[in-house]
C-alpha cells in the first residue's frame, strides 16, 4: 500500500509518500524559519497561513518525485496532534478532504509517534525493543518501545525541554533565531570547561529531566559578567555557549545510559531536532560502545518535523493492524495537547478496566 503523509504541526510543512513494502518513496519539506526570524519565534497565525500556501505545491512535488499519480495512493496519514491548533487544522483538513474525495482511509498520527519511529527509516534499521530518547524543542522524554503502538514512558522533563533550553539560552545571549543551531555553532569556538554550569537532576535517582535551572544559571553568569566587564568578549560568549551545550548534552547522555541499564536493553534510538546535535551524537556513540550496545539516529534531514515520519508511521500502523482502512472515517478533530499513551496498545486487563 502507498500512503501519503501530511505534517503541519508547527513551522514546517511536510509531505511524503511511503510504501508498506518499499519504505519511503519521496518527501518534501518547507521550513518557515526565514519568515519567523524577524519575530524571534513562531507566530501561530503566520504559520497556519503559510501551511495553506505550501501544502498543495509540496503534494504535487512528491508525486512527481515518486513518479506516481493520485490514483496510486491507497491511504492518507496526517499529524492530528500535538501542536499548534491552527497549523494542525491545515494538514488535517487537506488530508481528510483528499481521503474523502478518493474514498481512501485517513489515519491520524501522533506527532511524537512519528518522531519515535523515524529512526526506522535509517540504515541500519534498529529492531524492537529499544529505548528511545525523544528530544526536541517541545519534548524531552525517554521511552521504552516494544513494538509499533507499544510505548512506555520512562522519564520526561518537568519543565523546559532540551530544545527550549538551547533556544532560551541563545536568546539570553542575543543570538539569532532559531537559537539552538546558533548556540551550537558558536559553541564550536568555545571551551566547554570554561564555566561550571549545573547538570539539573543528574543524580535525582529517576529518569526525569529539568532544564529551567540551567537557563537561570546562564542568566546569572551573564549578569555577573556584564556587571564586571560591561560587555562580553567574543571568546567569553563562545565559552558560555560551549559550556551550556556540554551541560545539556551531558544530562541527556547520562540519563539515556541509565535508562539502558535499568531496562537491560542494548539498543538506543534518538529522535527529534536536538538529535542532530553532533556533540550529543558523539557522546552517545562513545557511551554505547562502552556499554556494548548500539545507538541509532534518523537521517539528519529527518531530525526536524517532516512528512516522511508521518507517512511512514501510517505505513507501520497499517502493517501492525492498528489503522482503520474502511475509508469511512472522515469526521475528524485535532488535538493540540495529546498524550502519547492514548495511541498505545493497551493490555487486556487495562482495556477491561477502561470498558468496565
């Protein structure tokens, strides 16, 4: 079966085609970074309007790339949440209209499930079960993944996500938007040991995260340095950026390894935009070598939000028998807030309790 996938949860418009037997066939992505840069962050109304402009041209583009026609499509997948309500409605409306007009099934996909399964698009491909570190601008979670639709939350952030810590720290330092990549680029010129910054909850005894205290520590350092010197030198700024990146990466890596030891699993999968960070990749590779395990990352171009992960998640749900294929499910809603647990396969006892 061939599935077309639509992603429009925030500031990237993604469309892709995937096949249950051949994997990813084509994908196209438009980023709104340039549009939102002058505002210093995502403006929801502008994001929604831009999705409307981009989604149909991207659809034509992926069909042309794959050498397919609309008649070749067997199912439609789309991001139903979580995300910005207006942005989600664009993708969901286009997907459901497409499905209704062709008499095709429409499959709502949880955005985080798309990220969780995106490393399966890489080669080599990880086998189930594995521990997943989902790390992005809005989410930082450790999950045990036993199969498609079978996820167990091991730990999550109690406040800011890792990506937020990157972005907010970059904003404090006066760097451009998006802040995370700007901070990482500046960090390449700095000394990561120059500032002794905290590693929040590193010894908490659980697998939860917290990054708001790190942001406060950076702000305190900045104020103290500006009070003493007036302005920061380029080297001081680079050193602070490198020290901040090192603190975030250290917490992510060490908590991930702790999750591996607790579960006894030997495969770690990293997904989400922060998964593109080269220091995080290097530290996790070294740690997993010592653990005699394996670590998997999605391709760099699929770390951020994209249609490929949505189309592929739809294909995997069809293969696992977890998607309705009757072609009559066209009443829809979007869920800006949506717990990943809601899309999990529930054990029989839990199902009975819910039904009873």
